[in-house]
């Protein structure tokens, strides 16, 4: 019997270390988040603030950033069970 068919895709993400402040204790600390795309300059900080800031903590500065490429995969059976059917022309989900 042959190998199982796999659906795969490489995603580029951005690992960002941010200097943050705990809004309750005023403690300053570094935290790491992963963004699903790669951003630069002001767009990076705006995205970090949108994703990270809440009532407990706030990002104040970017400390470090790295681009990470990761290959993901799953069997065709898993893919068909989990994926949404898309319209080939619009690439939007089709109601089932």
C-alpha cells in the first residue's frame, strides 16, 4: 500500500517579543506573541497593540522580532472533513 496523500502549506509568521506593563501591578516584563503575517514599522506595533492589549496588560515597545516559516500538513481525509468549500471564482465560503 502506498503512502497516504497529504495536503500541506507553508505559513510565514512573525514571532514578536514585546516589552509590556501589567496594568494592575505596574510590573514591566517581556512577553512573546506570534502574528499570522509579517509586519514592519508602525504597522507592526499597531498589530501588536490590537492583538495584545487588554485590561491586564499593555505592549509598550517591540524588543525583538523574527520571521518563522513552518510547514503544516494533514491527511486529505482530515482536510476534506475540516475545510470549508469555497466558490472557485470568489474564493468565499459556499453555504452548504
